[in-house]
C-alpha cells in the first residue's frame, strides 16, 4: 500500500520553497542573490531555521521511496524512470528558466545594459562561480534534481552490492530508537565533504541511504511516530539555538553552531516523519492535487519569486514586510497557474517530468 504521508510531507516541504527563497533576498550575511533587497534579521531567521532540514528531508523521502520502487522494479527500470523524472526536467529547466534568472542577476548585481536575447549567449559563455548571481552559467534550484539523480545512481550500485553480500534487508526493524538518534553524529563531518556551493553530496547521500535502509522500515516508522514529540522538542530547541548563534548573537560560535545545526537537521527530520505518519497518512482531493502539482511547482517557483521581487523592488522599497509578503503571494498564484498549464499540455508534462496520477 502506498504510504500517503510521504507524498503529503513532500508536497508540503516543496510548497514552502517560495517564502524560503524569497527570504534569501534579505539575508544578513552578505550572500548575493539574483536580486538583493535589504538586510533583515527576522526574515533571515526563516532561512537559518529551515535550511538544516529543508532539503535533507526531501533526500530522505527519496531514499524511502527508492526502497518501495525497487521492490516493484528492476535496477534498470528504476534508472530509466530516474532519467525521465529527473534529468529531462533538469536539462529543460537549465535551458528555459536559468538564463532569465541569470539575466536578472546581471541587471541587479552587475548593471548589465543589454537585452535578454543578447544575454542568453552570455549565460552559456560566462563561467564564474556557478551561482548565476553575476549573470553567468548556473543550474539554479535544479541542482537538487542533478544531485538526486547522481545519488540515485550511486545508491543503486551500493544497494545491489550489499544485497549480494547480505540478502536480508530487514535488519533495521531491530534497531533501537537510541541508535537511530545517534545517526546525527556523522552529519557534522559530512558538511564540507564533496560540497559544491555549500551543498554536500556526501551529506545527502548519507541521508538518502538512511531513508532507504532504516526509515523506510514499517517498524522503524512506528518508533519514529511514537517519539515524535520528543524529537520535535529537541529539533526546535536546536533550531532556535542555531538561529540565535548565527543571526542574533553577533559572535562566531564555530563548532557549537555546527553541532546545533546537525541536531536541528536530524531531529526535525525524525519529528516530521513521525508527525506525518500520525497526521498525514491519507489521500483526498486536495492532497492528490497538491501531490500532482508539486513537481512542476518546484521547477517554476524560483523564477516567479525572483520576477515579482524585481518588479516590486522599487514600489515597495519603503515597507519591508510588504516587500516580503506581496511577491510571495503573487508568486504562489503565478506558479500554481503555470503548473496547471504544464499539467494539461502533454509536451510540457514530459519536459517537467510529471508522472501519472498517484
């Protein structure tokens, strides 16, 4: 039976991307963005609180889904499905959406004076830091699709090799919950390992494999559900401490800050899995629709939030709260409308990696 709480937790996570990415334009640590508006500690706190577990949760859910998928598909079928689902929208997104994001970045950060048509060539010839904030080549939010595809390939090799050595894949059910909690210990050592632009391939591979081998087991899920309030409390305390140390303290806490981030990451993931299993294991019209829309939404959302922030930057410059909220509301509306269009046009369905109804 399909585990509906995975679908619901995934689309809820994805649908928070608009306010999360909107907040990046207000960061207090001087990081450029496609459009940088002004520093604001309260809005920056949103990024710092959610960033430890926001994307890792998606990789863990992908690892869980991979186990269920491989129970029904061969390794070859799984890889072909990953190509259609991940690499096709990755290539399309980089060609269709990233040049416009880079153009806005060049306009706002480097005072570019040319047209978008002229800048399209610049996008493919200007190779700098790969962020796109200076108008150069980048992959935007589609780094997630690329990472997930590469991690899926690496994981298939690992899974196949381990299965040959140890055919019994059900050992996780006997794992004490304390051992599951202690998996957090590895995380701080992975943050800078195989990291590109602050995104650690090693960290996400580790989380993906935990999702596949551990959290996907029904007995483990029951344990995680049982202790959801405890893990939520630990995760919230660690997350708030992380925000205080990084944003509000004015000091560099170094290793202590890294430990708080790791605790927030792992225990918030456990808490959200437990809460989702307890409260979100259902399907209705709303959840089915949001699940279907989540994939085109992921591809489209970043472009719309940047465009609306660019359009409203001068008009709302005197009111930070409105400058944060109004582009978010407009981006939600535009992204949903465009996702609906993509869903109904067969060619766009294929290019966006949209699969059949679940």
